[in-house]
């Protein structure tokens, strides 16, 4: 199985900022990166939903909103599973075929929303392509525990002290140089 890099940290720990820095450097090196980024939608400073962005197609859509009534929820926010599946599933399939690296931002929030999403994520988790994942750190997060049990996993905890150097540590591991 391929190398799996997991960047963990608490809420508002700038995991996505570190991830974007890593992606920027890899893209400047000519690497092909596919996958999805997860974003918060805020209205008047308050969290009102979540968006998903496909790195390949550049498609972005809000798939979760506080006003949406749904049985599927992320952080008590209703999820439009159709929109989530329409973007995430083909994105990860294309990534498996074409990418040098596959990215899933906030995998823990997405992992168990629908069977199709879970199948697509499991496919890349058990695949040969290198993965770069971000995940909220909770001591007993079952998604983190599941991912840690896979072969080829390296977990990096982001902190205020290491947030500027962490992308470069991750890049060294991705480039085959040890050190964490």
C-alpha cells in the first residue's frame, strides 16, 4: 500500500493552511494532485455549513447547511448527500487513476456520511497512491484509529510551535527522506 500522511490537530489548528502549503510546493515540482478540500461556510461570523472543492475540476459546492433538514449530519449541520457524492466520489476515482498524490481534507467529517462516500474513501485508503489527509484530533477518534492501523501511515500533529516547519517535514517524508 502507498504512503499515507495524516496531519492532525485541534479545531482551528490551521491544518488546511499547512496542507495548502504542501500542495503548492508539490505542484511547483510538477506533481499531479487530485482530491478534495473541505471548507467552512460562515454567515455573520457563525458556522452555517460546509463546502467541498474538487482539486481537479475546480468545482466547489456547499453540501451542508444549518437550514438543511437531513438525517445525515456533520456537527449537527444537515448534509445534502447527493451533492457530496457528486463531487467526492468521481474526484477520488479520477485521483486513483491519474494523480501522483491524493488529498482528502477533514477525512473524519466525511468518512461515514454515506455508503458511496465511505466506499470511495476506503478505496483510496487501501490503494497504492500516496495520500495526504487532514483529520481533527480527538483522543478516541475512530477514523484516526482506523487509519493508524493501516500500513504506511505517518501521523503529524500540528501545533502553534511547529506549524511553519511541519509542511517541510511532511515533504521530506513524501520525497523518501525519513525524519518526522
